[in-house]
């Protein structure tokens, strides 16, 4: 399902093959808990990301299952190991309304 | 599509497994609590002939949580998991609970790797904040995120290693305005 929610992935540090660098990912998702009430006293429907998958060159490196205890516009920083030949990091997410999206970022290799 | 569904069900299964662990760990808490309930009347009922009631009451108070601690917080504490190799960077005073930064630094014991991490917020309406699984285990792991807290509490991080052992660390924080229920 198409979504207007945007996310950004940044790779921090010198990407030497074999080294571990930090990836930072932020997504503009409301992460509505489902515990809040609107002005009319009606419960606001829950809308949270239910799964996040990180892959390096199509190899899964991190699976996350968020709950309601994450802030809105959730932010994650995690290590990724730079493969010998470089490549890309892909983050895919999916929420409980069926929205989904993905972000990609390529390693800029440093010899 | 089928692939995505399978992935999702895998993730859900992982959550179920942890949920089952959590329900098992609630049992020691029940036991501890009933022991506590018995211990207090014992200490109080003898009249003031001896000084032992005071000391026993102090001993009990020393080993218990504040009365408002949730069952999950008590059960986590009761498990007495070692916290070696886990460093949490968490603000002592966060003011608003909407986005509290947490940095986790895990160093696995010699010969082991980090397989999974779980962040629990025991005083939240839904304590499961985040579950992480590493398909490619690493020896050290540095992870940060931002949490939403409904009340002042200890944030718990449970780490699972490649041999199936668990370690846990917790860090307290004080919230002056709650998230989850109101505001943003």
C-alpha cells in the first residue's frame, strides 16, 4: 500500500570493508498508541509499526518488533558490518494498517 | 506477498515466545509476594516485648519494591539476572515521557554472541517497547532508540546470548509529564 510516510537512513563512519559502522534510521510514523482519547472522548485507533527488517545486500541482519513504548517518529541507531564488496543497507517497515515502506542507502567504500 | 506474511508471522512468533517467558517469570513474583504478605503480619503481630519486629520489618522493606511497582517490575527484579556487559545510557530526569533517548551498549561474554534484545517498560500500559532479533549475531552491539514512557520507572533491557542465557540491566528515570495517554 502506498504511503506518504517518509523515512531516512544514514550510514555514519568510514565504510572500510569488514568494519562495523553505525546506521541511523528515522521514520515519520505517528506510532499512535491506541490509549489516547480525542476531543469527543472517543478512543483514537492504534496505529503502530509492527515490524522492521534491516538487510545488508538482501541478507537479514536485524528484525525488530516494536510495541507502543516507542516514541512517535521512531528513531533507531544500530551497527552494520560492511561487506567486503560494499553494497546497500535496506530498511523495510510495515504497520498495523497495512502501510509499508522501505529506505535504501549504499555504502561509500573507503579503501 | 506470501513472503511478507511469512516474515510477519516469524516476528509475531518471536514475540509470543517472549510473552510466554514473561508469563512464566510472573510465577516467582507471585511466590515472592505471598511470602512478603505473610512476613509482615508475623513481624507486626508480636507485641513490643522484643526488638525483633523492627529489624525484621526493616529486612523486609529492604528487599521489596515500592508498593506501586507493577507485577512485571517485581518479577524482573525477582529473577536477579546478572547485568555484566550491559551498559545503559538513560536520563535520570526526562521531564516529558514522549521521546526519552536510550542507548544500549552490550558486550557479550567471551565465546558468546548477542542473539536478541528486548526493551521492557514495566509501568507502561503495554510494557513491550521493542523486541530485536539478530539473524547474524554479533559480539558487541550498540543500539539506541527513543522510548515513550507513561510514568517514572525503570527501563529494562533483557539480552539473550547464543548459549540461551539471559542477562538484564535496568535504568531508572523520572517523568514529570506522562506520554501514552495524552498530549503527543
